């Protein structure tokens, strides 16, 4: 619990910045992550690259299907698009289909963002997050996509070296 004097300081800072007190706290958390005081992870939001496959994301109750890196980046861009929309009203995307036949929608609700996914023949999965959380999730999804792509390039290089034979593989390694 925050002491009432500290709560008043948060409210004053929020008023000066034109944001909510919770957004002030989010900015403090971002600074903590930037300066390695707080780990760069979001409890309940598990995002990871899977070797040779793509990006696996569990965002609260929403379990996304395994996404190829290029699709993961598109999903992250959609999060950023909705997080960047001006105003505090309500809007939602049109339903989009994933390759696993599930349907996903995202949008803004006030100062937050919501995400829903309807898996085929299963219960609707929902998660809400602040706009800063959405930006953080998008950044982490893109980083996982980059890691998955890097693994893909490494595997392709190794396969090319093996196909070329030991003599040519040694030359390829020294040329790069």
C-alpha cells in the first residue's frame, strides 16, 4: 500500500504530465527495466522464440498459436497500432483469422487495450492490459521473432556448409 503522501505525489506528477497515476508508475517501471533494476519480464505474459518454429506467446489468458516470425511481427505491429490510437474512447479491430482457425480481435477501451481470441470449439480467451504493457508485449514479441529468424539463418548456413562438404565449409566460414 502506498502512503497517502506518496499517493498525492503520484497524483500531482500525473496531473502535470497529463496522464493517470498508474501511467506514472508504468513509466517508473520502464526506467527500472532500462537500468536493469527490474527484470525485463511481465508476469503472466510468457513470450519466447521456439527453435526452428517461431514465436510462442501466452498473454494472460490468451494462448496464441505458434506464429512464424513474420506473422509474430505483424501481430506486434497491430498491438502498437491500437496502443497508439489517440483518445480514450472505445474501438475494436475487425476479426482476424489465425492459421489455426481461431479468431482474434483487439482494440482500445479507455486508456487500456483488450485482446480476445476465440479458438475453434473452445472458450473465448480474454486479456486486458495498459497501453504501456501492450507496447512492452509488442517489443518482446518482435525480439522473439528476431531470435527465431536468427536461428533459422544459422540452421540454413549449417545445412549449406554440410552440403558443400568439409573443404568448402571451411572456406565459407572464413569468407563470412
